[in-house]
């Protein structure tokens, strides 16, 4: 017999056998650490719920909560009342409307008068009191104060160098016109008026100028309006007697065209679709400065629609 030959190459793998039987179940592992706290530590142990100083959950079921039907009905009634207040405000301090137009739409039977509105629709504590014209739906915010006392406000030594003098900026004791209930801060009223300007499509306001020997609009003797007063809008736009129609006021009554020594009045009106131009914040007379020249102003409410 000869010597053994070299080792041959491996053959192909055979088919897989059938799976064997499952082995026995192993023993339970050790208990894990407590889970994370959900609502902060609880120091009092509670059976079936929170326990221990860290407030972890236990394995025992907690005691089921009991809810009375009466409590559910009371909660539903309260929610319903809140929804009614939001959907149909009545203009009270507890239920202010966004504007008088909205109040008129919700309650067409309401009469004109004072109501509370909240144009910025924020917390109702910043609502403001206004006059609602329920015939038109206008929201009118009164000035505060509503008038400038009648007196000699300006003494000009040189009568030949007359010019327009802004009451709030240049006259001693003068002031800019402000608006809203005195019990509400001026800043809150300004914010609410800004939202009224946004929510409205038009605005209007009247200013009454009381005069004694002071031309307000037409100078009857010279037949022109060169001495007519100017008004300053809240957008820092001057409103005048003539010029661009967008920035000219109307005159409803002119009782200051002659210097008679008696008191008269001229009523100015400004209407605009650019609601940011109102309210009026200052006035500038021209024909003042003499010892016998006096004036006063009634500041009408600013109305938005």
C-alpha cells in the first residue's frame, strides 16, 4: 500500500435541521430603581400612590376619585357663561366689547350712553369707558380735561411779528390734549385708542374756539383766512384752513370773524378715513397777544367708526 494522499477540499453545507424545544423559563431578575418623580416630592406616605420623600409611584392602585354630578353641572354652567360673555359682551366693566359697533351688532336694542370697551382684547382690567352712539355705532372717547379756560393766554410786545403759537408747546400753562377717563392711566388709553384706530375705517372730532377780539378762521375785514388757527393731529400732522384736502378742516360755525370786543365762537370739524390722524392734541392760534385778546377751547370727543 502506498502513502496517504493530500486532504481534499470541503464539501457543500448540508440542509439546516429542525428547531429544538424551548428551554425552561429563567428566574426573575432583581427589582429596578424607582422611576422619576412627576409632580415634585411628597413627604407623606400614601398607600397605593405616592410614597417616600422623593414622591415615586408605588405598585398598589390608588383610591378612585369621586366626582359629584352637581360639580360637573356647575363647571359646565360657568364655562357656558364665559362663552356667552366672549361671544356677546354687554358693555359692562366685567364684559367689555371690542368697540361700540360690536356692541351695537350684539345688542341692537341698547340705547346710546356710556359703556366699557376693550379694543386690544387683552385683560379686561385695561378696558376704558366711552360714549357709544347706538344710532351710528360710533365709539367716542372724551378729552381730559375737556376745555381750555377763557383768558388772555399770550402777551406779545411786538404786534407786527405775529405767528402761530402752539398752546401745548409754547404758551405758559398750556398743555397737550389728552383723552379718556381720569381714573385710567394715560398710557392705557393711548394703547386702546391705537387699537381703535386700527379697528376703525373713519374718525371725526370737533374743536370749539371761544374768542374775544381774536380771529379764528375768516378775517372778515381782510377777506382771507391767513390768520386761521392750526390744529395738530396725533400723527404730528398740521390741519389747516386751506391746502391739501386730506389735511384741511371744515368750519361749522364762525363767530370770530370780527373783533367786536364780545365773546364769540368758531366750531371746527375734521373728518378722515386716515384714523391715525385723530385725536387732535394741540391748537395754534395766530391772532393773539394783545391785552384785549382772549381765547378758550372746548375739546370735543374723538369718535371712531
